[in-house]
C-alpha cells in the first residue's frame, strides 16, 4: 500500500486515525502491522503511542491551529 500524505487529510480524520491505531495496538496488535495497514510512516505510530502514554486519549485529539490560515493550493 502506498504511503498516505497526512497533509491532504482534514484534522478530524487524522484524529480518528490516531485513536483507532492506538486502540488497535492497545488491544494486542503489533504497531508495525497497524501502521503498515494504514499506509503511514513507521515513526507515526510510535509518536502517537508516546502521546497516548503521556496524556491519554485527549493527547490524540486534534488541536486548534494558531496563526494565519494557509492559502489554498489551486492549480489551473
């Protein structure tokens, strides 16, 4: 499966992916198998697991972005 580009996904979708992935690892699946099935890089799952261990499920929630909104990438 080709790798996902998380920049193309909205924040709510990424939040759901993080929560589902960590939940699968907590239920006994291997982190490598979970992240390979999702198509993200290997380091993502370990980052998500570290966030979960330090802050619980709330640490995996999407945060409000600060600063100037990004310009849309329109291509003609």
